[in-house]
């Protein structure tokens, strides 16, 4: 097993929340309490959601099978405000453009036929990333909205993007104080744990650890989770393996080229020092024809 495979294998007792199956187990339609806690922790007091309704992804105009390691949650609250939550495991080119596309599709759904005053309900896009979206800051949470560039005042509250970069979240369970920090810890580390940390024992996280305990899964659910895990990390492992093999081959090729260059240099130096052709052939292993092609006669 390679180091990459060792890193990605399932060493712990609980589901990996970054997988499709784990994500849906935690935030599916039967887990409104967990979803509300997570959404409210991300919004950090901007509003208090008390009820959510899951919306079908087809409303966005995309099919689940068209996506690659993106697991969307699309829902609305009691005020009609909408939320798109995405888990992105593998780094993706133009990821923010994709978020904009999803947002545009959701906003367009608010358009009404006939006379309309263009009053929009706010839309929140929450992206949980298992890679660094930006390298110019170390913040694990970043918020983006429409601002006046000069005054920095918000021009509209109808669209907000929040990115949560798990790679930049480095707090332990004991250091995780807020609900958001506890969620991020679980998303990043839960699959590695053999038991629920004492610091995460409350009503919300007791339920999370209970429903994601691999030891309680039926054979059918375990099979579904295993397949989800492979879909989540299989492509990444394949890419890592290909890169490793490419580096190995490149290094090997470089070594071989270096040895060959050394032999040619030795042959030239021997000729310059007056050694005869037979001796050069014997020492370097080069053929007389190769030496002649080098101009050594």
C-alpha cells in the first residue's frame, strides 16, 4: 500500500463526512436538527433558521451523475431564503466559477412570469473544501459578497459565498469551542477516530456520532458507504499514483541520461589523453561505431 493509500484508508470507527454517503447521512432530510445547527453555525448570528425544506437538485438544472466528487445540498428556510451547500474533495479548476453558475441558476428560479418587481430572496452558497482555494491567506473561513470597492460597504445582501477550507483548519477537538469549529473538526477528522471525543459530547454531536458509527450499519448501508468512499477518493488516489509513477520514471530517465553523459565525457577525455580506441571501447562499453559518431576515430 502506498503512502497516499495509507493516508486515505478508513482507519477509524466513523463515516468520513466528506463522502457522499457520510454527508447525506449527517444532513439528509431526516436530520433537520443537524443541518440547522450547521447552517446557523456558518451564518454566525446573521440570522436564525428554525426550519428548512430540502429542494431537488434538478431545480438547479444539473444532474447528480454529471458532477464529480461534489455533493450538493439545496434547501430553503421558512423565509424563502435559499442555501446551496457543497462538499468538494478534489481540487477543481474554476471552482468559484462553478459556484457562480449554481448561484445564477438558483437566482433565475426566483424570476416570476408576467409583471414582477425583481425582489429577490437572499441566497447563501456554502462550499466545504478539502484543498486550499487560495494560497494568499491562512484563514479557513472566507466570505464573499457584492461590495462597493471604494467604501467596502455591501451593495446587496442577496448573494453571499462562504468557503470553509478544511486544509487550513488545524484545531484539535479540545481547541474547537464553537459549533462551527466542532463541525469542521468532524468533517476533517471524524473518519480517523476510534471514539467520540469528550469535548464533542452534546445533543447535536451525540446524534452525529451515533448515526455515522460504522459498527451500527447494516450490510447494505456498509456496502453503500464503501462504494461512496471509493468514488470520493478513487480518482484522487489514481491521480496521485500516476504522478508518483511519472516522477519515478522521470527520475529513472534522468539517472540513465546522466550515466550516459558521463560515459561519453569519459570517452572524450580518454581520447584527448592519447588512449587508443580499443582501450576506450573496453573501458566505456561503447562500440567503435558509437565512438566514430562522436568524432572519436
